[in-house]
C-alpha cells in the first residue's frame, strides 16, 4: 500500500493487531513522521504503548468490558428485564491526550 500510494498519510484498521503491524511497516518504509497517522479499535496494550510513545499510531477505540456487560445483562434478564432492544457497549476514543488513563 505504501509503495503503490506514496501520498498515503493515514491508515485505518479494524483492530489493533493490523494497526500495530502497520506501524512497523510505516517505520520500515521511513514514513513515520508527524504527518502520518494510524488509527484502529480494540485498545490493546501494544496500541496503547505506541500511542503513549508518540509513535505513528495516533489513536484507538477502547471498549468497556464486554464480558462484564454480558454477565450483568444475563443476570438482569434472569430477573425479568426486557431485552427487546439492542444492547450497546460503551467505547472511549484513546489518543495521546488520555492514553495514560488506560495504561497498566
């Protein structure tokens, strides 16, 4: 992608695994600069570390605990709560401004 589209300055990935691999590809191509950004979702430790170190990965989406939400919703369902409407999971955009709140 970097060779075919030399003007490319942003990569969006569905998942931090592909994004963190893209970080390494961008570095190998010598394109890691303040003018390049990689964004994804998952909020993995690897992505958070790249964001915190002001690397070319600029942001990710952190999901709240789906396991806890599932457990809580199951308990509520068992107690008679109506789940005829979709259940949504909260998300938080993680950038250099708030990444320290998510690092272990």
